[in-house]
C-alpha cells in the first residue's frame, strides 16, 4: 500500500458515522438546516445580493431599450 492510500484510510477513519447518519436522516426528511453548509450560509446576505443583481439586470435592460 502506498502513502496516499494510507493517508486516505487514516482520513476515512476520522469520519464520525453517527454524524453522517444524522445528516443523512435530516437530508432524507428535507431538513437541510442541520448540515454544515446551511449553517455557513447567511440567508439575509444572499437575499441582498439577489436583490442587487436583479436591480442591475433591470437597469441594464432599460439602458438597452433606450439605445
């Protein structure tokens, strides 16, 4: 077995099977708010960015119509 395979096995052994099961169950129920990704996402910031993007698109569209 080479070093890369040994490292992969060591990393795999650090996985918490209980946490994986918990996340899988939450995902199966459609409850993704318990996942790490969701906890790192700032929903308010995403809404603000979406609003800014929509405003820029609207402005660009109106600028094209005027030309």
